[in-house]
C-alpha cells in the first residue's frame, strides 16, 4: 500500500474523522519505494452518500444516492467486463455513466489499486451483499491489474477479537457454545439479535459500549438482566449494568497485542502503571471461581450434543 | 516412569526393525532401564513407532486463519470437539482450529510439526496461535525469498551483509529455519506479475533472478549452519511443464544443502492443462543422484480441501480456473498469500495426475531417509488423512483398485501403474518420523535411542493400514500418556524450537533506516520478544568455517 498503491478508493467511510492516521501514516501521504513523491503520485477517490471532512483530501468525490452501493458496484463490474449497462439503472445511482466509465478507466490503468470500505457500505441496505460485491469487483479487476480491497474496522481492537475467535473457534463472531462446541449463525447468535430477542440471562461486556450503539430493545434487555461491564471508564452501558469493574487501559497501563485493520499484530507496551487490574486478570479470576463449580455439561444427556 | 513391554519396535535411526523389546521412559526421555515401581504397558501384538514428525504443514498464522474465516460451510459439516474437563472445544475439517489441530495430530501419533511459512511482520500472530496448539512440539520457517531488503542486497551482490540481515531476521521472528517461496515471484505479484524462469529478471529489479536468490540464500544458510537447510518452494508451482524449472532449481543448489517442499507440485510435464502429465521420473532420477537434497512429497488425495500458499500468482490462476472463493493477503515488503477452496476429483485428469505424482515420488525416490510424508496441509489434503496415504504406499493392490476408477487417458499420463514397490513398516517409520526429524536437524526426535524425547506412538497391528494408523492405542508425549484408546487423557503444552544464529549487532543500525523508509510500523515493534514464545527452547547453529 505505502510503497505501491497509486489509486486509493475509500467507499462508505470517513477516515478523516474516524481513522485520522490512515491518510498520513498508511495509505495516502507516505512517500513509498515506488511512489517517491508520496501524495502527488497517488489518486484518491472517495465514494459516499454525503460530503464529509474526508472530501477535502479527495481528488475525485462520487456522491451516490443512499442505499445504492450495490447497484453502483454491480454496474462497475459490468463496465469492467465491457457489458451493456441500462441507462435507467445508472440514473438511479445518482452518478453519470461518464463518471463510472472514468472510474473504471482509472482502475484499469492503475498499477496497484486499493479499495477501503467502511460501515457506510457494510452496514447499510444490502449489508453483506455489498461487501461481497466490492470484494468480487476487486477480484475481477485482477484480470487487468493488481487490485485489493480491505474493510475499515470499527473502534477498539475489533480485528484482534476477530482473529482470535477464528483460531480458537473457526468463526469470527456470532458464535454459540451452548452445545459444548462452537456454532456460527449471524442473525441467530450475534449479540444484538440475542439481546433483542431476550435470549440471554446474563451479559459480560468487555471493550465495547453497546448501551450507546445498539437498538433500544437490546439496551432494555441489558438493563433487565445482570450485566457486568469491564471498562477503564464509566460508559453508557455501565450506567445500566449491575456491576462495573474499572480496569487498566490496554496500551497505556496494561500490556497486550493489538491487531491492525490489516491483521498485522503490534505489541502494546504500557507507559504508565495503573492501580486497576487488567481485563485479562479480571476475566481470569472470574474464570477461576466459575471453574470450581460442577461442569454442567457432565449432567447433560450426551446424545443431544452429537447432532452432526 | 513407564515401561512398554512386548511390542514390535520400529526405530530406523537405531537400526531396530520390528524386534520385540522393552522401551523404558524416565523423566520424559527414553532410558536404559526403569525401576520395578514403574507403570507397565503391555504392548503385545502392537507396533511401536517414534512419534510422527511433520516437516511441512500450515497450521498457524494469518493465512490459515484467513482460510478458517472463508470456510464456515466446511466447519458445519465437520467433526466437532466438545469441551470436556481435559479438552477445549474446537472444529476439525479442512482448516482445523488450533486446539483441534493439536488433538488431531496427537490423535494419530504425530508429536512434532514444522509450520512452514511465517512472515516476520505477522510472526507474533503465528507464535500466539502455535501457543494454542497443544501436545505437539513446534518449529517454524520464516519467509525470506521475497523480502525486499534481502532482495536488494542480493541484487547488489552484498552477500555478507545479506547473511547478517537473514540471521537477524531469523532471530527477530523466533524461527527455526528459512523458507523460500517462489523466489522473486511473490515480489513480482505485487505488480500482478510472476517469476516463472530461473534466469529471468524479477519484475522491478535490474538483474536479480530467482536463480541468484536461491543460491544466495542456500549459501547463507549453510554458512550460518542452521540445523534445517533452505526450505524451498520452487518457482512455477503447479504449472504444466514446470519440471524443467524444478530441475534447474535443483542444479543451482549443487554444493549446498536444501529441502524441496511439496515436490509433487513441481513435477509436471506437458505444455498446457490438456497435455499435462507426470514427469516424476526425471525429478526422482536427479534427486536420487544428489544427496545434498531432501524433500517432502506434498501428496494429493481426492476430496475437499482449501489451498493456501504464499504463492499469490498461482492462487489467482486457481481462482480463475475454479471460479470459487479467492482470498488474497499481501504482507508489506515481505510476502503475500492466496487462499482458494478446492476439490480434487478422480474424474479430472489434472487431479488424477497430481494424485499419482505424489505417490510416484514417494515410490521412485530410493532413499526413504530423504523423502518425508506430507500433503502440504491443507493444500493437497488435510494432515489427518495421512493414514490413507500410508495404506496406498504399503499396498500395490490397493493402488490398483484406486486406479481402476480412473480414465484410460489419465493412466497414460502417469507412471504409477508400473510401480510395484510396497513400503515396509520400517520404511513408513522413516518417512513419517526418523527422516523428517533428521531433515529438520532435531536430534532428540524421530528415534527411540537412550536420551531421546519419549514421544512414542503405539499402534494395534492391523491388516487395515488406514485404520491402524488412524487410531493409535497409546500416544506418549514427553513421557506422558496423552492418548489412550481414542480418548484424550492429557493436553500438555508442547515446546517451540527457536534458533539464534550469530550476527553482528551493528546490522540493526543498517536495517533501521531502511525499515523506517518502507514499513508502516516502528522498528522496535518488529521483532518478536522471546517471552512471547511459549516454552521456547533454543537450538544451536554450527557456523561453517
């Protein structure tokens, strides 16, 4: 990226405000081995539904109609392959056919193209279908030039959680252990759905503030059940929780590993000492106390666990 | 303390070929004798092998973890490991989870493995995953042949400085050996190009060729005296007609030690997919005559798997061929990788040639000490299918039965029908344990001599070879019984073997500005701290004079 990407496309994200170091440290400003003039050697395209602070950094801003990402991506794929495009469909996207052709032309001419996509793409109408479309577009562009796509992740060490869940369970999120082994079904086992349906009778919240971001029925349920929050500061969720345990700030007063959005691990070395325990220590002590209780699996009939 | 009595012992490194004798264990090692108070296992009617060693597998790190994310449909239909008081939950299948990986390896009698591809930049991730692979001992190879700092030095002929950098990088990644994948080709892939011929200049360089990278690295590794030689994944993997590239690579290695990874993928003739055929004979002939080389088979079995390799350009080709899912990861300045799920089918002539080629190499290479069993897990097949390959090697009739289902056209392109050799149990013990342990330079593994690590697999003697090797009666790791009649009894943490080659401390001053120029992280954050490697055990290098 730093050394090669001469076409950088941000789609459905606002890095200027949400990932402030992304331009300067990672993708846009740095001078690279094969891009000695840094920013001057790159073209930046921003695709979004509204003008954000990131527009100032863009060479080309493409404003599309809300909820039309999937259509735009599919039309781009058609243009890449030189197929017929229905003008009526183009008109619905809020862009002109010239703008789209120009973008495809730039994509094919790039030596190394990259698309970063944010939650404006992956969490709006179409959801995972949108992510799938942008990844397919990137894959198909490799018939012409080198092209990659990468998600812009949310707050905290979400990539780290994702990575570790994958190696221990095979799945990134939305995992149920209720049969004694990991099962995956987003929409059924993902946190927000469990809470909205009221399926859980306790919650342990670590490194997140669902009280600020989740839909009201989920928040109401968290307030109803015993909720425990581990956080260095008081959050919206701690206010509705039964227990709040103050922990040391990872990276400032607690050591650990952070995973960058591109899954590169970085060691976190604490600069300060904290009077509070680390998240790890709290979870370990809770686990030690839970461990001495009898194993509930032993008392379950084995047959129900061997479905597959 | 433990005594195993009455079993037939196969210990090729010490010349023991199926004699009935006692094996004694004290303090985690093989001992001459133990006292009367020792527990005794009656192994009458059973065979005793040194624990299996896998010289080339992919079980931990960014690439296999990406494959796990890409294949939830496989996780659903696979074996689930249910949590008990001794074992963690997990999933088997094409890309098993870390805990399941340890249980599955130990569950068939394998006790040591070598993770074959680690980029320095994400070595911390690999070591964190390896820590979660229980029971087995581990080592890993760091990827070097597309590292831009090393390539620049080789381009300028600065071999001495390149040696210092390589030594520093091995220690920085806490690796055990050096792996070269498609030398120059992965660097070229960052421009969407490949490097197919050894004498072609690598894209983006003036005169550097894959050939100079290979000889340069092999020489450096010999001079540093690493216990495991250069671990080479040759250029032009998987392509029809690539055997000439492989022969050239082997010739360029004359005078140096080298280990050729998954040789099966590099032994094809023909001009395109329609004319592709096996050229294992040419490869085996050259290999047999040159004792500086070792190899692992990279055998293929029919069925579903997911292919992952640092060979990015090849994976893009495979994606275009199959139209299935494709994941691509580029690791800045060092390497890249691609991931594509794949199904090998006997009705597909190319797949049939691949299946036969792996077996042909194992049968045509005369010295079993120099060829190890591998499937390049998960690329050719999953490691837990090794017993099926052992059955194919031990029974020519079984091979003929399998070939009966193949088309006449496929049979014309392979040599397997002509091969009658059948492996003995003694030879199986060599290719699964003694040989790979020797290739890795692990003197305490792969044999049952006094002082060796007490890693032992005890199998019921059985006509059904596949069943015999799938279900050991006992598996002993470091003197502790970990598997007993299919049940996991204990899940101790294995050790990690790490090498510290000698380098001049001034090399950091040279590296730092280069690093800050082209990487996006701080130099201090780059090396893996030794404390982050669980149960690390340092092994020595013996530098050449």
